[in-house]
C-alpha cells in the first residue's frame, strides 16, 4: 500500500501519513468509547460552535437544531454496550488496503459510519467529502485522531479517486451509474436514492402520530431514512396527520429553502387543480410514487395488510426502512426512530464491515 504525504485535518493541524500499523480489535473498541466521550464533551465548546456556524453558512439546509439532532443520534449509537455488540463478531484485517469513500452531504455527519467501518477494520480511508458537509466531517475526524492517534495514519483527503483498492460511494441514481462504470473493476458498495415509508392502521394514538412527524420532518425530509410516503388503512382521514403535526409547522415556516419548496409545489398543484391537503407547511398528495419532494408527503390507501406486505417487500430495493406504531408491521421500526440507527443497521442493508473484512 502506498504511503500518502499529508492531510489537513482540522484548521492548521498537519498529520504525516504512514502505512497503518496493526492494532487489536479491543484497542479499537476502547478508542470508539473515547471518541464517544469526546463527541459529547467537545460539541459543547466554542471551537465546535464555530465549525457548526461555518457548516450552516456553507449549507443552508443545515441548522443548529439539525446538527444537534445528528450529534444526539451518534451519542445514542456510540453507547459502550452498542460498540461492543457491533464489533464483537469481526476481525481486523492484517493486510490494509486503500478504501475510497465518496461521502454524501444531505444531513450532518452522514458519512461518519462509513469512515468508522474503514478505521476499525484496519484499512486506510481515502475520503472525498461532500462540499455540503466538509467542515463537520473534518472536525469529527480531528476528534477521532485525538481519541486514537493511530487513526491519523489511516485518513487521507482527496478530490480524485486514484490508487484505491475498493470503494464505498453514496450518491443519486444518476451518479450511481457513473460510479458503477468507473469502479467496476474493484470491490465496491454503490448506494443509490432510497426512501422510507410508514404504515398506519387507524389505531394510532396522538403520541404515535406526533412521533411519526419526527420521521417526516427531521432534517427537512432530506435523509434516506426520512419518511417520504405513508400507507393509510382504508377510511383513514389524511387531515388527521396535519392536525397532529401542527407543532412542527412553525419551525418549517421559518426556514427559507423549505418554505420556497412548499410554495413552488403548492402553486403547481393549484394551477393544475390537483387534489391535495395542506396545513400551509406540508402538502399531502395521494400518489403511488415512493419518493416525494421536499415539503410534500405522499400517501396511499390499502385495504389488506397481507397484500401491503407483499407490495412493500417487492419495493425493498427502494426502501431504507419501514416504520409503524410500536414496530407492529412486519420488519418495521417504531415511529420516531428512523433517524436513530444502531451501529449494525447498515445503509441499504449491506454490511459494510463484512465487505471490508471479507471481500476487500
């Protein structure tokens, strides 16, 4: 494996990169626990607040609230017992390779899980950050290096993916076609667009519906784990969702980009006289399509649970996760938990650690 020269990790900190040494798995577990402690403590300090302000300036979809939500999700995921459960069945590689990481930037820290998988598996991460999330990712990498200095030998930033042995790339359906062609000769995980859905029976409580609102609105619906479509039992009143989600409305209306999307899509529907429901912050539109634009939520009625299970199963290549009240629908998560994945809940259901330790 080639040695890299230098990387700019955080502000003016320069790290010289050498070939990673082999460290036992237990040291990785302890390092992740230390990283979790640093993430919790240093996110409260002025340097991080300055980094967050820069991230918000560069990406107006990021807000103080969304960055705080992402940090909270990571603090939940990086509980000591979760770290041990996640890494307990894996072995680090003794032959480190250069793993390219093309990171998304739709929500804060979205590329962190891929990076952790590369580091704990013993490989070198060759990172192309998304321009929308560069300040936060560079900050979090500085914490990783502080928690475990050896990880500094396993990180390299790049603008062009060359000299890599494998790649994990996240993008759109369009970019995935390019990735599939360009990286066809090396081991790869290529991620496309995905969406999440929710199933409602009509027996949900008010608290259930409010919790579902978090799955719909957190990060303004930009994440693949955000609910973009709800399946409603026959006879379900869609407007009851708008009533339950009134607490979210004020925050949505204060965000210019979100509100501009809302006004644009509402105008199109009104001009074309398409039936819809709205609370002047969200549009409910009956549609069979899985993906819905920002500020809109698709809904579809179902009459038979067994038929719905088959329909959803047939579309799992487009679905990131399914939600229902108390997780009662087959294979679903409870409402309110779509954006709090555990470490072992991999994007697109593809085990990244298994890929890095068995197929690279």
